[in-house]
């Protein structure tokens, strides 16, 4: 009876399962890389949206609130709003709905980016 339990509880990975492991790891690494790294084109989109919102709201880009806005822009960009028009609309909508407050706080927004 103990031999039966030992045989049923131990499974050897098949060749197909072994191949899926490295593929899965690679996909996870790519996803992590894609969330943490922005290309120069991505940064350009975020910068244009940031600048437009600063102009719209009369916000000095060097103001501490602008730093929070910048983090918000990148966080929303990473949340699948990669089209410039969509990103601008999403940032404006968030700021209108939340009274120009940051997502939660600069610290929480930065944590979301990590």
C-alpha cells in the first residue's frame, strides 16, 4: 500500500512539461521587462501628455505636484493606455474625477510602477 502511494504522488515531468517551464519563465521576464522599461517613443508620448496637462492646468513642470502628475501619466500609460490621445483623455478624466489629486500618493503610485 505504501508503494502505491509513493508511485501515485511522485510524477516525473514529461518532455512537453519541461519545455513549457523555460517558455513560461521567459514570458514572465518579458512581461516584467515590458512593465518596467519604456522605450524612447513611449517616453515621448508620456512627456507630450505631461506637458499638455501642465499647460491645461497652469501647472509648473518643476512643481512637486507635477512630479506626482508625471508618475500618474506613466502609471496610466503602463495600464494599457499607450495611444497618446487615449492617454491624455485617461489622465484628464482621472484628474477631473479625483479633483486633480494624485492616484493615491506619490509613494503608492511609484509602488504600482514596480
